[in-house]
């Protein structure tokens, strides 16, 4: 019996996925994610323009829309590099 036997790295590693064969629902296609960013931030800004009372609510929505952009792009970059 062999004690420290390990399988060969090529046998356990999954085959690489090329960009052409990646599924459409994959994180490799960020165009849909960018569209989602536009929809979310657009809805924040549209709601901020429609709110008259209280005045602080529109300011909160504008700040949330501004902060959401780098957070969303950072999460997209993290997902693309990890998965």
C-alpha cells in the first residue's frame, strides 16, 4: 500500500473554459450586469427627482446612487476575477 499517493494534477483539474464556450448566464458576460447597474441607479435617481417631501430622502437616494457605482463595479471585478 502506498501511503502518500496523490492523483496527478491533470486528472483532478477541470478543463479550462474559453470565453467563446462560456454559458450566456456566466459572469463572463458583464453587459447584462452593466445594464442592471444603469437600471438600479436610474431608478434611484428617478425616485429622487419625484420625491418632494421630506427633502432629505432625495439627497439620500442621490448619495446611494453615487456610492452604488464603485461598489457595483468592484463587485463585478471581484466576480470576474474569482469565477
